[in-house]
C-alpha cells in the first residue's frame, strides 16, 4: 500500500502541553503522509478554566518537563504573562473551531498550519488563543481574509464543533487511547496506535519510522505514550 492511501490521525487538544511537545513530530509526519487532526476538547465546556494560581502551579512543572524532553520553547510571555493573567480563560473550543474553519476555507494542510500557529501563539507568545480576536489575527497572518475566516469560524461553532469533538473522543475510545496526543496510523480499515513517547525530540527518526511503516517494513509500536494529558485535563504525565 502506498503512503498516499494511508493517513495518520492526530487526536489532540490545542491546550495540551504534550501536544505542543509533539508539534515537531506532526510537522515531520506531514512530509511523509497525510495527517488528519481531531480536536478532543480537553478544556471545553464544563472543563474550561480561568487562569489562577492553582492552574499556573499545576501546569508549570509539566511544561518545564516537556521543554526538557522535547526542546520545544515555552516563552517568557507565556510563563510570566499569560499564566499570571487572571482575566484569561483556557477554553479549547474556540481554537479547535479555528482549525476547522481554516480547514473548511483552504483545506486540510491550512488547518494544520493554523493549529501550529495557535500552539506557538499560546506557548511562546502568551496570547489568549480562546479569544476570537487572537484567532482572527493568526488567520490573517496565514493569508486568510478576516471576514471570511470570522464567518467560517462562527458557522463551525454553531453547526459542527460539538459533533467534531464528540467524534474525536469516539475515535480515541475506539482505538483504546487514553489521552492527548494520540497518533493512529490507518491502513485501509485497520487502525493502529503508535507510541510517540520514544520519538519526542527526535522528529527526523520519527519520520524515518513512519516511512518504514508506510512501506510495511516494520511492525508498529502499539500502545499509548505516557507523555499525555488525559481527556479532561485532570492529569498530565
């Protein structure tokens, strides 16, 4: 089976630190085979959180560990700006909708570009990625008309977002995944969870592994990585 007939499903959340840690793996995978993002809504609905000292104290040790293991940059504006901004709310729903809106306007790759931009805006620049204004600015920087994006965003929020999050969680449950990120390689009707824990910080080797997988040269590493946040954001390992 050729790489063109295979898909890597990426079950993620924009507010999951380990998903940001895995961002270089997503970028590397995109050079090998199609990647389909599925937003899981970790901090959506009743799980959305206003920033406070408790949230800051909880996420900072995990973020520092992620940075150490993956080499991903967590900026000063994030640690000592956003995480001290008690007017900010962490809500996964708007950024997931933004990814879907960009995807609807410009295709799957544009949606993945938007997700990467959202993660950088949050973890490096300390921006409020749950605010519509921030999302519109990011879309514009990616060359998208602000009015068209805003209309698409609101349509997604009203008509598609809840179904998308439900379907993402259903897929996670179907493959036996425990949290975000979860990577699932699809060959035809077969779905196989790939353990990315061993590849964090090693995107080139991950890409080589995926190339072997698409050629059927090696058996997959089944199982869910311990480097994850659970589906409701209550625990990150």
